[in-house]
C-alpha cells in the first residue's frame, strides 16, 4: 500500500513538473503529457501501470463532463444546437459506419460488428484537448461554442453505439429498429434522471443552511450521484451529468448567494479538474507497453498500419462532414442565412480540432477479456492498440498543427460581438447606475449620517463617469461599529440587486455569458472586500 501511494504521489509530482515545462515551451499540456508518458514508459524498470476502465469512467469522466457543462453557455448552446447536434450525433454515427466497413475490409478476420465497436470507440473527439490547444489563440466565439457543445453530448452517442455493437458481438444478433428505439430511450431517460437529480441538489443548496465548504463538497458529489443513478437504471450517465450540469449552472445565481461560496468553489474545481486532466493524459502515454504486449499474433507494424489508416479515415470523414453541415442548411433556410456565413475557415478549424482522448481509451479498455468461460473476446488487443494510435495521431499531429492553421488562415470574429472591454464597460455602467438609484431611493438619510455610504456613492458616480468616458473614446467610513455594520448591510443589499440584474442581462442576451460571468466574479470580489471571511 505504501509503495502504491508513493508511486501515485511521485506520478503527480512528475505531472506537475511536465505541465510547467509544457507551459515554458508553449505546447498544450495534453499533447506534451501524452508524449512524456510515452517516453517515460520506454525507460527500463519503470513500473507498468494498468488502467481499470471502471475507474476511468467512474472517477474521471463525471467531474470532467460536469465542469464542461457548468462553463458552457446555454444561450450559445441553444443558438448553435443544429450544428452541435449534427456533429455530436450525425458525425458520430457516420464515423462509426465508415470505420466499421473500412476496418472489415482492411483487417483480416474483422467482422462488421467489431467494426462498429471500433467506430463507436474512436468517433468522439476529446473536449479537453481541443479547448486546451485553442486557449490563448484568436478563435471566433462561434467556434469555441460549437466545439464545447459537441463535446458535451458526443460521448453519450458514441458510448451508445459502443454498447449496441458490444451486444452484437457477444450475442451475434443486432436489430437496427430495436437499437434506434433503445438509443432514444437511453439518451432521453438519461436527461430525465439528470434534471430530476439536479432539482434535488438545487433544493439542498438553496433552502438548507449550507456553508461555503458544504456547497463546494456537494458540487463535487453531484456529478457522481447523477452518473451512478442513471447507470443504475441502464440509462446514459453521460447525458445525466451533462443535463444536470447545464441546469445547475443556469440556476447557480439562486443557489450560491455569497461571493465567498463562489470563490471557494472556483478554487476547488480549478484544482480538481487540472489534476484530473493532467493525470489522465500522462496515463494514456504510460499504457503503451501493456498495449503492445497484448497484440499477440498481430505484428507491431501491422497494428501501426491499421491505426494510421483508421486515423486518416476519422480525420477525413470529419472534414468532409463539417462543410455540408456548415453551408447546406443556409441554402435551405432563410432564417439560418440571417447569421453571418462561417466561410471556409471556421469549418476547417472545427474539422481539424477533432482530437481523440481519454474517453476513447477508457471505452476500448472496457471491452471484456472473455465472451464466456471458454471463448476470448475476438481482436480485443488489436482494437485497443488501434485506439491508442488514433489518439496519438489526432492528439499530437492535429494538436501541434492546429495553432499553425489558425495563424495561416488569419481567421477573425465571424459574428457581430462587442469586444470584451466594451462589454465589461457597458455591464459595469448598468450595475453602477442601479446602485446609485437604489441609494437615492432607499438610503438617502443613511448617506447624510454615514460617511462610508456617502463615499461609496461618490466612488460609483466617479466610476460611471470613467466608464462612460472610456466608451466615448472607443467610439471616437467612519470608525464607529454601528456605521460599519450599516454600511455592510447596505452593500450586501446592493450586491444582491446587482446579481439579479446580471441574471436579467443573461436572459436578455445583449451581452455574452462569458462577460457576465466575469462581472459576477468581480461582484464576488467586491463583496469580499466588505464582508471579509465572516461567511466561512
């Protein structure tokens, strides 16, 4: 036990050092960690780590999906739902179909059912890899919204394809009609379980006397409860986590009423997700020796050849699919043509960002070793090896060349979106004006008797003038305890009113969710200046 714990701690320290090195040489850390894990695994004497797929699915997948759903803009998700659905469902099914027939023709002894099994494994791109590579690059907001939306639900569709293909291999029977009906049942009921469970946690957060520490702990528990509840009834745990995460994120302003709670949660989740992401990608690289040793009769060169061909197929299919998805609906609908055309650059970037990752590897490893007591599962080790090659090729090759493609295309913002600084100035003017109006309407006498409140009003009025001047240029306390407590209460009342106004802005869709979230974070910091840590 001590040796295993020491090995885990040592691995975590190595991961942190590798991430810092990746940042220094300016390579997205998922790419660098896979390469580093591969290099470490080739060092003689390094212990071979065997990943239990159940651990990957249960420990890593729910929080990673939940965090992605939490920070996904529901407005953007709904706005681009057509493209997101065609990528997350249509492209997954098409990729699975093409890979199934191609692998049957390419690999001796490979059946169509095994082909669909492989297709379901390699069809979903990895969200973390794409967003990490794109971080810091000038990419249109539409591109990010579509990639994030796709990544939320493509895991569910691919895992359902995998589940039915696995059943076909195990039983030798497959019914398209039954599979289609089961797909909608499994996915739809997963959403129902997710929304129902999210309502329960929403009620706990909002109506029970929780503390910031309890709120943070509950948010970590939520994705696991949603995932396990759905899987218990044989529904989609992925859809349960995603739908629950979207619901909780949309209602977060009602559940978490203090800045201390939100700041505390941000710290917990930032650390948790970073460690999980970093650990998962280095573990992918460390799996190679164990995967190669299991190839058996298939030679290493044959396995690499099959993997490269399948990698080419998934890349080409995605590129061929994305352009019709982007342009054909515009020819058929006048409403769709109201949005600016994506041109050829935006589809190219979305198509090239289809990097595979941890979900594909975990799914491949979850293939059972034995079909029954006497019969081994056919081609299991080869499927796992091909999956590793696809992950390696798409993550490293596409990941390293994606920034270059963005630079060469010189892509700019597609939609008429105000620059970030203009949005922030507009939001702040609206919040400050609201605060001044509340002071004038409700706290006139307090301002006359409390210099702290009067000073606060003067500060806000100066800030309004400063922000207005900024926008125009772009277009062309006393020491008495009672006074201090009174000042605190007035500030908290104003901050609560401003949070409601931010939610109103969110529904009006005049400003982006990202900018409103920044304003809310600033509001949290302003509240902490007043309250300190007395909510802890």
